[in-house]
């Protein structure tokens, strides 16, 4: 058992899969000798060499085109798009090419690739470099979408993503890179489509993703002395979605709260609330509540960025008021 940072876990997760399978390759902007702009791929170039770890031009379209071509001809590429906001530059590949190749070829072509990307706010990068865009991707049939919240899950979900026969979008929250967590020794492999109950509870279910998971856990800790026992679920995988764990928790607690960094309009929590309303309506003792970022561009000023993101205090107070009304 070792303590790793989130960024070091990214490098270990990629290295685990590259050592296991010589068909796994990795490329992106400044990911080789420089170790990535977020220093999340340090050491991979030295370990696996220039044929398997490559820098690319500053062209998101070129990166995605190369990834798709490599995947369709037998390799298993991991490609980095530095900031998830830049998916907008290469969205034709993400929306029209990767996810539809197997369907349109009647299974003759496969596209086993992983797109890693820095996602989320809290690092003062401004409106064009701080968005959470999971909801852009989860709406596209044929894509799988994951977002780990801790170093151990980075490794396990990376393994699951690389070994999956379909394209997987792998969101790494930028503000989590320096955080630390205990990671077991040896190979770690998770399963896509599996949520985790990170804090059991009886009075309310809180669903969270990525950076919102530790905030939800801390909020639950603040509510405990008030006699409110919250169950916190790390959703981890948006597509496929672990509805069994979510619906089972709602059946036990009878209240549902989602904590989303996405802008409020069309966030992932809205889809889950819809599922719960369809399949577990009579288990609910009150309306589901979404705790979100407002539908505004993200400010660069620290005090403003902190104000609009869901905070521990806002999460706890929203739940307290909802359960007491």
C-alpha cells in the first residue's frame, strides 16, 4: 500500500496498461519528455520510449484523427486532450466518428481508444479552460464516460477503459491532481458502470462526481452531529450508469440529492433524477434536489469562482433545509 497523488496515479495507471499490452500507445501535446502540462505523465517516455509515447502538434483534430486511425488498425491508443473545453475543437470525432464506427460498419470496425482530459474548475483558468463537460459526452450513443475522484480509482478505471472495446472518455479533474490517497500494490482493475458507496447512511442519498465527492463526504460529516445521516455515492461512471446502486440507496434513504459541478441546465444529475422519478417514485419522501453550478460562464477571479461552485457549506445547508421542511 502506497500513498500517491492523483497525478501520479494517472501515470501509474497508464504504465500498468502499457506494460501489460504492447499495443497500448500514448500521445498528446507535451506528454512525452515534458511529462504533460499537469505533470500527470512523468516517466512514461523514459519507461516506454519514443515509439509508444509521443508528442503531437497543437491540433486537437489531429490528435483525435490519429487516435481513431490507430484504434481501427489494431492498436489501443490513449490520447490526451489537455483541457476538456477543447473538445469543442474536435467534437466531430467525439460525436460522429468514434462512437458510430462499430455500428455503421456492422461490427467490422472497432474503436478501442481512451481520451484523457483535464476537466473542471477551481484552478483559476477562466471561462474557456475550467468547464465540466461530462454532460456533453454522456448524451452521445456509443461513448462511455468515467470521472474518478481518487488515486486508486484512477488506476482501476483507467485499466477498465483501456481494456474496453469501445471509446471511453476519461475525465480527470484538474483540482484533484495534487490530492493524495492510499493505493494498493499490484495490478488494479475496476469495472465500468460501477458506482461506490463511500459513506453509508440512512437519511438521504447524495450523488457526487469527481471533485464534488470529497466535498459531499465533508458535508455529510457536518450534518452528522445534527442527527442527519447521509449516504454518499461516488457515481464514477456516467455511461454505463450504475442504476442498481443508486436506486437501492434511494429505496433505503427515501431522499435524493445530486451535487454537480456542471451548469444546472442539462447536467448529469437531471438525467439521474429522471430515472429515479420513473423507477423509484414511491420510494421518495420528498422531491429530489439538485445542487449545481449556476448556468453562467466560469469566472477566473478566485472569490467569484469559489462562490458559484457547490461548496461544502452550501451542500450541507441545502440538505439540512430540505430535510427539515
